[in-house]
């Protein structure tokens, strides 16, 4: 009986325990269903603020620089050619590639034997021509005297004829004597005519002698010139290049034996596009003579030379575009013809323009302007020039305003940013402090106090800020982001 009573009590207790467990499970399940049926509580979304570099637009006068490449050329060169043929018997020590020569220096001498022989022959011929001229002069003088004597005889014959005629009129003369006198006068006139013909022949011979003398003088001058051309002199100071002559070698007439370059007279040729060329013209369509800087990197050392645009090519050239320009270099030490150099041309100055980073302007010529509450606005600018990583724009109506210097896909109109200025100062215009309700403040304090990874000094500083009436918004945002809010 006692065993039965204890068994019934045990069964009862087990039934009660099972009922309590079932009731508890039902309560938990009902609570979960109620929880699941409720809408999840979401924290209000906070606006994301991006940091961006900004710069102020300050219009000024800028002189754009046009960059291109060119080649150094010599403005004054002299081809040394042999004017006569023959053997090279002497060369100067500086007659070699790279040799420095001075103006008027004797560079080479060709065997002058043939030229000297021709000169001696020309001098002998000139002496002979001078002798012929003197003989012709004497012949002309004698012919003139013969004419004078013949004319005297003719006058005497005329007087004798007049006397015979007078005697005949008085009856004491004869007709035969008059005829004889007339024949004598006719013979005297014929003698005068013969003397005149002889004088004309002498004068013709004299003229031929003068002409012959001139020819001999021309031949002598040519012989002297040919002898002088056996020696080659430098016309100006310079550097030798392309030397081919050697002592003992034979050269032909007009054969090129070297080249003389003036290193102090250099220029650089470079090609620009047609739009760039148009920017270098004045109102009359002429080149403005812009300043040019040519530079070359030689083993890490930059060499620069200043110059001025002097002229342009008269034609574009087959298969070419743009314009070929030439700039005369003023002082270019270290530069040589054939050097490949970079060229910078100073264009005419532009007024009321701004130089901006290329990353600040998009392909449509738009920039992001900082507006109220640090929100971005879109504004258009006129792109005038592009120089490497910069652009020169005309930003009408934007003077004094700030724009984003580096655009990213995350930035656009209406986006709020935290401006970072060139001096490193961040001056937010939006409210920097927020007021917390007690529950929110308690959650933040509890999170900071329970953060074991935070140093004690930093934790104390943050807690002191959270206990203030107004807490910095950045501190609140940073803590809540770590809380998973």
C-alpha cells in the first residue's frame, strides 16, 4: 500500500513536470511568433559624407606653354670643295672631324704646279700683248705723219697747177704744162688717200692690240684665281665635319672634301598642329615671334637654350600635317646640329583665366562647385588649353568659389562632402555638435566602457566628450559605425 501511494505520487509529479515543460514551450513559441510577426526596427539612415580636396578659383593672367619636340639645325654651314683638280699636298692640323678653326685660317693646299705654269704663261702673253700695243701705237703715229706729208705735197701740186693756169691765161704757158700739173695734183690726192688707208689699218691694228691686251689680262686674272684656289681658307670660325681629304690624295674639280659648321648660329625646327599654329599668329596673320626654350637631357643634366621663332616653312610637305616652324637660338652651349630636343613655346598671355588640375574638369567641361552646407553643385567652364596634368579654363561667375580638384565617380551634384583645403584645414559649415537623448548617450557610454581594445587615455577622452551636453557629430558617427548601427 505504501509502495502504491509513492508510485502514484511519482506519476503525478512527472505529469505535472511534463505539463509545465509543455506550457513553457508553448509560451516560448508564442513569444517567438509574436517577435517574428513584428516589423524589424531599423536605425534611421544617416547621410554619407565624403572627404574631397577643394581649391579656390582665382582668375589671373596666364601665359600658356605649348610643348613639342624638334631638331637642332645649323643656320650657317660651308661646304668645302676643291675648286681645281690635283693632289692634296698639305692639310692643317685642325682639318679633321671636330676640329676648331678660326676665320681666315688656311685649311688645305692642292698642288699648285699646273696653276703656277698657267700663271707664268699668262704673264708672258700679257707682255707680248703690251709690246704689240706699243708697236700699234707707233704705227698709228707714223701713219698720221705720212698723211701730213702727203697733204703738204698735195697743196704744193695745187699751187703749181694754179701757177701754170695763170701763165696760160697770160699767154706765156702751154696747155701741156697745165695738164702735167693737173696729173701731178691727182697723183698727190691719190697719195693722201693711200696714207689715210694706211692710218686706218694702223688704227685697226691698234684696236686689235688693245683687245688682245684685255684678253691677256683676263687670262692672267683667271690664272691668278686658279692659283689662289689651290688654297682653301675658312670663311668663318667653326667646327669641321665630314672630312674626306687626305694628304697625297687626288681630288677632282668641285669635289666635296669637308664641311664647316658655325656652332654659334643654331636654330631648332619643330612641327605644331594647325590649331596650335593659329594661336601663334597676330591680327595680321603673321607669327608673333614667341619665345622658345629648347632643352635636352644629357646623362641626367638638363641643357636649355632660349630662342625666338624666326620663320615658318613655305609648304606643309608630302604626307605631313600642321606647320613646320623655325626658332633661332641665342646662346646654345652644348647643343649640336642633329640633337633631338623638347621645345616649349610661350603663347600670348590669356587674361581672366584659371589654371586647374585636369582631374577637376570632366569631358563635358563641367566642374563640381562647393555650395551651401558643403553640398556640390555642377558648373560649366570653358577649357582653353591643356598642359600636361593641368588645364587652363575661363570660369565666368565662379571667382572666389571653391571646386573639387579631384573628381571621383562617388561625387556628383547634391553630394555632401568634407572639404580638404590645400593648407590642410577642414572647416565644416554644417553643425559639428549634436545633442543626445539619455538612452542614446547611455548606449554609447556603455559601448566605450566595454571596449577592451581602446587605450585608457583615448577611452577617457571619448567618455569626457560623451558626457558633454553637445557631442561632436564625428565622434558619435564613428562610435555608432563600430557598434554596427
